[in-house]
């Protein structure tokens, strides 16, 4: 794994987030891919859980973060209007009090505004250690970063926790969307979560959007929702993503 890191085999892929209100690209999520010279593209599920256990995920997260800063810096240098990019932060980072220092050093090296970067933190951290979670959000906000609560709805989600979390973005797990297609009760729950987030001035991103019907349903709920999923694009390499953002819009491409 150390050799793979040194050889640059851990590569950031980017999945765009589309604004439903006007169809423009409103951001992207950076996702790690391992491009092995022998095995080819190694699925994240084959290495991320192991790296989470042995702590190497810290190195990988910082590697992806640097690639994100490099992309944002290139847009700024070209005079293009950059959009925020979100990165995943493993809870392994939080074992150290100065966990944010290496991130800040990388960002300073590229001269990228913190406001263009969003850290995604999973809901398991909220329920596992809410005090730590609140402290992390306060620290990130103090440095100018945005924060999102990822995978909401995949585990022990509680609407009551939202009132106490000063997050900027609520990312709804794809299970919310899938459940809403199975009946009116589930759809009403999804609608209610979106409504509550709106009242709390929290932006909503819905993951797993794969069909036009799903996108249309979300527009009817609230056209301020931001959609992320295969309907618009799979995670793609930097060169493809760069071309997508240059256009600023991705034509929906429903899976067969």
C-alpha cells in the first residue's frame, strides 16, 4: 500500500452534483480509486475497509485532498468559476487533536479558499461520539470549511439530532430514495426530511438518483435539492470531470 501511494496509484475520481432548479453543476464529490498496474481498477470496497482498520486511510484521504486542491487551483488559475468539492474524512483522523494541520498545509500550498471544500462526515460518528462530532464541525467552520452529514438514513438516523448539528449540507442516503418509490408513506417521510432541512437552512443532496422519474419526484418536493447519481454521471477521472465542469451541465442519461 505504501508503494502504491508513492507511485500515484490512488486517484481521485469526481462525481458531479446537479442542481435540480436549473440543471447546472453545483459541485462534486471526490472519491478514491486504486488504479493497480496489474489488476487494473480495484473497487473501493476491496481496500477502504482494510485501510480504515490499519489507519492507512489517513494517507489516502490526504492524497485525495491534495488532488482536489490541485484541481480547484487549476480552475482558479484559468479564471474559471470553481464549484465546491466534497471530500470524505475517515474517523481515523480524529484520533489526533491536530488532525486538521496536514489538510491546512496542503490547502495553503495550493492557495485554495477553504470555502470551496466540504468535509463529509458519516452519521455513525454522530451517534458514536456526538461531542467529538460537534467539536469537529466547530473546528472546520472556524477554518472556513463547509460540513455535510453523509449517509443520513442508512443507519440510526434521528430527526432530533438535526436541530443540534450546525451542518451546512444533509446528504440523504440512496435508501431514502428507493423507499420513497415503494409507497406514499415512505415518500411522505422523504418529503418531511427535506422540508425540515429547508426550515433549518440546510442544503439537501440526494444520492443514488438514477432515473428521470426519481429526479422529477424530487423537483416536485423542492427544486432546491441537489441530485447526485448515475442519472447524471458516474464518478469519472479528472480529465473527464474537468470537461464536464467546463460545460457546466450534464444531460441526464437514464440507465437502461
